[in-house]
C-alpha cells in the first residue's frame, strides 16, 4: 500500500488535509469507544467491575508509558528516518515490549494483594500480553505520521478500535466481567499490528550496531523518564481513589474522567497529532513559533472551552441518559473534570514543543512538579470522598497553568496581550454557548427530567449560540475555523458540480 522507504512521500498532503483525516480517525474512534462504553456500562458491567479494570489498567500504564521510549518523536525529528534508523527503532521497540510485559507481571501479584482483589493478577497478565504486540504498530504509525499520511493511520486506528469494541461487547455479554476489557486490548493490539505492517512494513533484523542503539536509547531515556513522571500524574487517580474509596468509587471516577477526555479528543484531539510534525517543519524553516502557537491556543479556546463547560452544565442529564440511574453519582465528578480540562488546553503542546526544541531536561523538572501537585491534591481530595477527589482535578488544573505559563512564554515567544485576548474571548464564547443549556436544564426542566429530547434541544441551542458567539465576539480562531470548513466542503461541492454537468 505504501513504499517501504520510510520517508517516501514526506510532502504528501497539506496540513489541512492531514487535519481532516486525523479528525475522521478521531471521530470514528470516539464513536466506537463511546458506544461500547455506554452499552457495557449500562447493560453488562457494574461500577465496581469497571473500577477493577480501571485500577489494573492504571497500574499497567504507569509502566507501559516507557514502551514507546521516545521512538515516535525520535522518528518524527530525524532528518531522514532512513531504513537503517527504522530497523534500529523496531529492534528497540520489540525489546522494550518484553521489558514492559515482564515489569507488569512482576507488579501483578503485589497489586492484587495491595487491593485485596485476586482477579487483578489475571487482568494484569492479559494487559501485559497486549503490550507484546504493540511494537509492530508503533514504528509504522510513527513513519506515517511523520509524512502526515493520516489516511493510513485512520485505517490502522479504526481497524484496531473495531476489534476492541467487538471483543469487549461479545465477552461482556457472555459474562466475562472486567476481564472482557482486557481481552479486548489484546484483540486491538493484534489487529493494529497486522494492518500497520500492511501499510508501512517496518524492517526487523538483529543485524544492528551498538552505537546506533545507544544513540536512540540515549534520546529515549530522557523521554521515558519524562513520560513515566507524566504517567504517574495521569494514571494514579484510579489507583488512589480505588485504594481510599473502593472499586465502586474508582469505577464512577474513571467513567467521569473518561467521558470528559473522550469529548475533549472528539472536539480537538483529532488534529493534535499534526501539531508536532507541523511545528517541526516550522522550526526547520527558521520561522518564529509564537504566532503559530497563538493560533493553536485560539483553536482550543474556541472549541474545547465551550464544549467542556457545556458538558459540565449538562453532566447529570448526560450521565442519566447514557449510563442510567446506577451511575448518577458520576455526574458531579464529570462536571469537575470537564471544567479542569479547560485549564489543560489553555497551554497546549506543553510536552511536544520542549522536546522538539531540545529542552527535555528542563521539561522533566517542570513535569515532576506538575506530577507532585496532581498526586498531593488528589490524595487530599480522595481522603474526603470521591466528589472531593474530582474537585481536586480543578485545583490541579489551575496550579498546572501556573507551573508552565512563564516557561512556555520564554521558550515559544507568544505574546501575552494576544493570549489574554484569546482567553477572554474564549471565555465569552463559552459563556454564551451554555446559556441555552442552563435554561433548558434548570428553568424549562430539571436535570433529572430533561430526557433525550430536551438534551438534543439544549445541544442544538447551544451549538447555534456557539456559532453566533464566535463571530459576534470576533474570536481569533474564526478565520481558521472557516478555512478548515471550506477545505472540507470544497471537494464535495466539486464532485456535485461534476455530476450535475
């Protein structure tokens, strides 16, 4: 499907075309994950079963963060990504997959005893097996992303997601409980590996040179430590809540966090994959990064902020409609986590740009401070209750902005007056967006009685309000949004004209 030369076709496709393919991939993934999580949570698995898998996955992913070992970014920033480089990266990926699987298995029994849940041992064993298959998709996807071939990554990601959803639903319906989700990870990894190798074969050979391995590992060692630190901040919430409040609380917390994260990536995460290679090109061309970074911030503010605030306002009717009354306690958790997401997109690319610009050591220290703040605030909240644990995410988000703001400003060179204008107008757009939802859920009806029809009406009203606000408040992202929409519509219009002729 593609030439095996790693860097052939690097210029293929424009940035906007890549963004559209990345968006299509993200939307398909979101739809499959969303539908699967709703069906499984509503009909097959209880909160405590979801919590059991969430704790196992969180424990495994703290270690699995190092599996990529910086390979994706190493390939992305390499001048040529030639065949020799790809071969060495593949060998490292395979070796580290065995290391990660062994570490997870070594951790499995202590984790099971710590939580008093023997089933965690088997679940962690299945998760460890899935990581043995990941190297065969990591390197091909990195090569395809490098040249902005997101049509191929679309196919790979969607094939894996279909396998995951089909396996999870079939096994959950058959009574496999939390283990069904772990088996689904194996199915997803296997399918991704096969499809990725079909699109972009990654050569594997034990004929490697020690000096090249040392070079790549040297780059990856700094990244691995960084991602391990970041993984502690991202993955410890389920572990802490599960230990201090029990598996049911962990399931509720996990579901609230997952729903907010899914919506975040639905509305903005789709195009985030193109940022690193795009900024790499800007750096190579010697351009100033500040103005482009401001455009990224504006895009996130125009899209993510209104979406997250809207989700917070409608959290209770959304939870009741999707998961049913048995998950009603997750509504307040979802609201806090959704608001916290606004903080984390206020300064995007906080890890990507420092790595790209060679500021890895500094980034590690900032990330350690960020992780410490996350763990301390979460532990303090979880000691009170699961709702306080969710509220701690908002405290962490505000502290996160304070930690990174000055450093990113000095490194990237964005202009504070421009950023303040972006934040103010993004806040204004978010406020206008949620007015119809507030009226629908708190004046026209109540959150518990809004129902599907009321929720759709609130969403449509808020969507129209968002569109009006973006142009009425002259949001800085409006021109980029219009240009992207035009780029997506033009091929359809052209095809229609050809058929009409």
